[in-house]
C-alpha cells in the first residue's frame, strides 16, 4: 500500500526524487499522468492496467468516458527512476500541476499524487475541514 507524505524539490531539468518506500511499491517503471485537482497521479503498471480495463469496459458512446479517457491517457507517460532515485517529469505535466520548485509526494493507497507544495498545504490544511465534517463525509461514502 502506498502511503506517507514527502517533501522534495523539482530541479531545473524537471527531475524529482521519488522516495525509496514508494519506489519499492511502484516497481521499476510506472505510469505518470494528469491527476484530478491539478496534481499528478503515479500508478504502478499493475494498477494502471486495472484502471485501463475499467475504462475499456465503458462504452465509447459515453461522452464523459471519452473525455476522461482523453484527459487521462493523452497526458500519460512511462517513468523510470535514474540512479539517484529521480524521475523526469515532462514540461506539460509540470505546467499542469504548477510544479516549479517545491513538491509534495503523497501515497494514497493505490497511487501516488505529486502536488505543488503550496497548493497541497492549501487543500490539506486542517482549517479546511473539521472532524465533524470529515465524519459526515465518511458516512456518506459508507466508511
């Protein structure tokens, strides 16, 4: 399971250190793509195949499915880690996520999310939700 929060910097060439604990779970190569909420998603090859099969099962007649598939797959690329533990994030993906310098890498069960640190701090602030609000949302989700 992918979990934890890590702070690293994107270098001038667009490389980002991927924490060893996450690399162990993701494997030798993995998929980097546009995520929701202006972050990037990182999936292991196996998790990406599961998501792909779910999208393949939806009719191409469904407009929302077509739009999501375009968004998700057009921005996707395969990543490999260099000898220093870094991945190269393409400029288009860095621009989408606003990754200029400081990045927050978050393990979220079956995927990793890469965030612009100020954006992560803004949405993840404890000022944005109360325990009661969180409890109510968990109940709506059946948790």
